[in-house]
C-alpha cells in the first residue's frame, strides 16, 4: 500500500510517498516547500492559499508514483473558523501570534490551572487552542459569531481535499479542549 503524506513543520513542508511492502516501510520525498507564517494587519497567520497550492502541487507530482490514501500532519493547536455554509472565514492564525498572551490568566479566574489539567491532561500553554479561541473572540467578535465550527489545521487540509469536516482524535487532544477519558 502507498500513502501520500503531507507534513507541515515549523518552517517547511513536504509531501512523501510511504509504501508498506513485504513488512518494510520505504519513504520517498516528492515535494518540499517553505511553511513560514506571514504577518498581516494584526498578527501572524498561516499562509493558507500558498500552502493549498503546494498541496495541489504535491498531489500532481505524486500521480506518477500512485497512492491509495492521503494523510496530513501539521502542528497542533491552530485552526480555521468555518461558517454554516462551509466557508473559511479568514486565514488561520499561527500559534506564534502573540494575541494569546495573558489568556491563561483570564481562564484561571474561571477554571484553576490544576483543575484544567485534570480535565484535559494538558499543561497550560498560552497558545493552546482554547486560549486562541478566547483571544479570537476578543479580537474579532463579529467574525467569531459567524463561525459555526473550528477545524484544526490537518483536518482543514483534509476538508479542502474531501469537503468533509471532521476532528481526528489525536490532533484534537492537542487543543486542551478534549476530555481524554470520554474523547468528547
């Protein structure tokens, strides 16, 4: 079986063909590209239009290799807001954006960090998804209210590829919003 995998690292991305044959895995790089955040107006964002172009280029280049499945891996915690019609409402913020500074302290007034940890199993870090969502709501309340869903970055690329909205559990576990016991 051959799988086309897209891996978005902190500063670069790549498309790889992985093949399982006779109990051995082989990897072949198909495409490599930059993955740098961009600064626009009020913060750091993922360069989603350019990265989507790179994914399409990786798909094109992988055609001659053939593959049966596609997987996407990115940094956790970052997301895009999507409205009821399925439209992405803005370029997704990047975890390096500083809008979340002070958010853990705001949340701690409502939910103590120890209790938050017990509920989610994740340490408090200002760039966790919950803090990003709170910062998003404060910075862009009208846009936040238009949102029907938020979708994590690897699942966003899956959505662009398939039209299906989903939340893959291991990625959702990076948000500090998932109960590790119930998976809800």
